[in-house]
């Protein structure tokens, strides 16, 4: 039995510039913390090797502290062995990066920078396909087909890039053959690039990122424990939890008679989990102006409990009648502003973004008039 961990796309040093405050630094630190979580799983599961299928670093020029602290953490977990494959974000085109890593890497860190066999254990050979550039323009795994190994050898493949239509950057020119494992006689092909865990076939998988970094993928971050009993046996694959943050889309569908506050309370996670949760509340359906204002106010009130909380109202229709506007003002400048915003919110000639701004502004105006503006 040969057992190893398959992970990828740590993207150490990712800036998360779309967030503010201390959240970017918390998210960066969580990515560094993945190294220790992977090591703990490996020790507990009896795996001596951790394969990182590309994009260990987010850029070709990671800051010195990101690079050196990652290597120091991997060194700390010796004798566990780490195999780092260049991906599209940290490709071999970054010659300075890989030269520096070669000089700094501890003995238990193997840099898979060449398309040549690497012995992992007696009778176990790794065939890596390092990314030569960000856009290689060809299937870098082709060499595996013709690479000879002794009869009975466990052949493992390690690659980074698109297969079929799976690509984080939606680039079709670098597609890996979906049947590469069969063609090359691989017991298992460990892939990186797609940030969600995907099974292509029983011998070919994307591990996904161990620490999610976007709302695109529903599943939490995991690493894959792969157990192989022999070259002909199918791998036994177990997903192990690795994420410290949860990225969630919360669906909130309202009917006009619904209480939006009760509906909101039903979909929000429990209080203690919120600090480690980034959430988008996707509101759809129909509500009155008072309901929209109450919902916006409740979300603003709950937001400090979360790492990040955002209300997305593009799919929520706000029903507004004269008596709703009367609650803002029966005349004067406020009423004129409310009338104008209502007209803009329902103007089909305007873009969806413009109508959304008008709806949000009308709800805020209503809240101010009621003395409850968020």
C-alpha cells in the first residue's frame, strides 16, 4: 500500500485586494496555515508524501517572507516529504523564483521542475509535468506515455492545467488529454488548477484548493488522501477537510407577504461560525419597500459578526405603492426624490446596475425617513 496526500493551488501570498480592513491579512495567514493542516492529515493517515500540483505561490515573484516562511514550515514537518510542481501562477518562466527555491529548499522539499521520473519509494515513480510558462500552449503530460518504467511500477502523474473545459482561466489551448492516465498507464494523475475538487475518472482528479478564495465553488476546501494497493488496483480516495474559512452563497427567496427578518434569521449560520464565514446573501423574489429597507438594515447590523457579508438584491423585486412613498414624505423635496428613484428603479431602458442603485437608494431614503438608516 502506498499512501500520499494530493493538494494544489495554495496560492501563498495572495493579496485579496477586493477586501478591506484586516480581512486580506487573515485570508493570507489562513493559506499559510494550510501547510500545517496538510502535515497533520498526512501524519494521522500514515502518508509520508504530499504532492502539491502547482500554484503553491500566487505569483512568480512572491515576497521573500512568503517564500521563506513556507519553506520553514515545510522543514518543520520533516520527515514528511513535499513535492512542489510549478503551476501557471508560479511557472518555470520565473527563473529567479525557482533558482532561489532550489537554493533555499530543505531536504524534505522536492522541486519537480523537470519532466523526468522521480522515485518516491521502492516501486513508486512520479512523472511530473511542470508548467514551463503561464500559457504553455500544449499538453505537457504527453511525455508520460512513452516514459518506460520497470514492470509492476506504480506510476503517478502530477500536472497543472485544464482538462476538458475545467480551467480557472477558461483557456482552451493548454488542455490535458482527459484519458492521460489510461494512455500513460498511470495508477493516479494528480491535477491542479481547478479550485474545486473534481473527479475526471477513478484515476484522475483535481484536489481543489485547500483554502477556498472565491464564491465560485460550493464545496469546502479539502485535500485528497490517495491509497494505492498496486498498479492495477483502483485508487482509494478520501477527501480530508482543510479550510479554515467558509465561502457561502446564502439563498433568500421572499414572497410579498413574508417577513424578511425571519427569513434572514433562518439562512444565516450560527453566531460562532460567522467570524470565519464570507457570505453573499442572494435575495430573490418580491417584497414591499418596508421589507427591503428592513432587510438591508438587518444585513448591515449582522455584518460585523462575519468576516464578510454582502447583500445581493439584483433578483429582488421591490413592490412600491403610493402609501409606501407617503411614509417617506407626502410632498416636498424628499417625495420628489422618492418619485424619481422609483421611476429609475423601474425604467427598463436603464441598465440592471443602474436600476439596482436606484432601488438601494430608495430603500435607504425610506430608512432615513423612518429613522432606521443603516
